[in-house]
C-alpha cells in the first residue's frame, strides 16, 4: 500500500479498523486557556539581544551573575496569556521568529517544560477534558533537535531500537478493540494491525526517505556516516527537500486517522505552507493570529498590511511585528490611525476579531456533544431493557387505561367543549402521574455527578 502513497495506506488502515471497532478511531482534542509562562532571571546589567546570545562569554557572565553586588531579579514573560484549541483531524503550522515562544509552547503542551523554582506556569491545558498533569506523563513525548544517537548503529538499527524501547509490537488491547464488527471484518482488521506493527520501522524509513541509507551507520562528528540531512531526519523527521513528503504524510495521518498534529517550522516553502489547515503566529510570547491558513493573509489586510504578490505568505507572516513590516503597509481601513507594530498591539486586535470569538467558543464547547448524546442514549436504553418488570407493568397499564378511556369517550361529539376538556384533563393526569421513573432518573443523575471526575473526562 505504501507504493500508492501515504494517503492510500492510512485510508486502508482507517477503514479496516473503524469497521472492526464499530466507531471512529480514537481522537484527541487539545485545549489551552489563559496559558502563561514566566521565569525569574537574575541579571547584572541591561538586557539586550546581544546579551541573550549563547556565547561562551554570556554563559560565564550568567553563571557569575549570582555573585554580583548589583544583581537584580527580572521577571521574563515567555508566553503571555494565550488561549486556543487544536482539533482532531487537522494539521496546524506554528510560525514565529526565534525567541517568540514556539518551543516553550510546544513543551508545555507536551508536558515536558522543565520545572524549577524560578519558572511558573499558569493556565489550563487539557486533552479531551483531562488535565495535563494526569495524562502527559503517560502519552506525550518531546523530541529535541540534537542528534543524540549511537554513531556505530545503522539507520535501521537505530529506528528498530527506538521502536522496541517504546514497546514495539501490537498492544495487548488491540485485539479486544477490533472485535465489534463481523467476523470477517474483525479478522481483516486484526491481520492489518499485525502487519502494520510488525513493519512499522520499515514504514518510518520509507516515509522519511531513508531507504537508500538504511544500512549505513549514523556516524558523528568524528565518524563518517550518513549525511547531516539524513541524520536530522532520523532525529526529528524534518529536513529541507524531504519536508514536503513528510508534511504530506502527516497531513494524511491527520485526515485519515483523525489525529491532532501541530508542527513548528521556521521558514516553510509555499508548497509546504499550503499543506496546513490552520496556522498560528507567535510573536514575543503572544498570539497574533490563530485560524484557517487561507484566511491569514486577508486578516492582516484588514489591519493595513498586505502581502505582495511575489512574497511567500509564511515569510510575510514572520515579518509582521519586526522592522521589516513597513514595506507591507498600505492604505489603512476606515477607523484606524496606524497599523499595529508591537506584538501586544497585534494581540489586542486579534482578541477583538470574530476568529478569536469562534476560538473561545470552541474552547468552552462540550467535547463532541453528538457522541455524548449517542453514548447517554445507549446507556439509558440498556438500563430500560434491564428493568423488565417496569416495562411489563407499564405496557399493561397503557393498554388497560387506553381501553377505559376509549370506552368512556367512545363516539362523543368533538364539538362538545366540556367533553373535550375532560379528555385533555384525563390525558394530562395520565402523563403526569404515570411517569413514576422520573425520581429514579434524578437519583441516577445525582449518583453520576458524585462519581464524575473533576476534569469531566470524555475519551473519544
């Protein structure tokens, strides 16, 4: 199937799995609200761009800062009160200049932000309603950009080792999950799952374009091995010419397998940029835009900033809020005196936009209300079927009362107001006094509320 492209492979897997499971594949929606990250930094002088560079002199200076007589503690805001949601089945591009907070945001969402006494994280992050403290240690991982590999292992051996360490092979609960279809569907899905997990390292090698060098050692700065680009693909799966194919594969995973994918890139090519559904632009720790990719350029046009015809949209978005912004300024819309220049000004305009209102609505919305309705309906139907004594008594009562009412009001004149009111009164009394299970349902709601998790968890 891989020869026909990643979309064909993922569609085949999704069709087989969903048929055997009797429902859609599990999904994950990530929400974050009022998220802020601040750090207390000890400084001895004026903070400049040069003083923040990772040089030997600056490193020594920061190490000795705690012994300086004129030291002071400065609170640095890394991420400033941001809110948003990443929906399943979408692929989002995270854009921003170096130092804008991209890595910090990704680390917080992955639950891998280093915790220390001088760092404070505020706000809520949830995954299908479950807080990050409960779930990230079990399900999340963060990959750094450093090429930390065993130099003498080949590419295949490195990926096979990583797969084995992560619990390679088909999970034990997979067979139980794939048992809700017909026997034929269950067998086909189980066979597909077995082959998929057995050959997963080969799929990764093919998707990353590493099949040519799969038997070549990784190498290092002192040992000749694969090229730097190939080594970077083993590390993060991202590199120059292969980026388009990799993002195409990730988009296929998002669409076919209903996964939630967020990728941070510095300067994506136009063809790569067009593969994303949504784009988030960060500047100095603040969100200046988060919404559909095809609406990003037009949104900033409403602020008096227009992307030239021959300028890449991604480069245009990265230049906003910098000294390069002046060349994009055009005639201002009515009511504006000057376009925003600072990140805080862009953020203020963003919070007043309809797109931001839609985003907040999505954050506060219940998790998949249609799925919740179906689940609760199925539970109530199961409870009702098990209460057989009530069903029999209720059916007998309806039949008997129907015969009594039918014989009492048989062949009456519908124009007789007193008779009509009598029929309506009897019907109302029957409906009011005949629903004896109402108090039972209230008791069930109270019982459910007592057992409810604080995070109102709903697994999809």
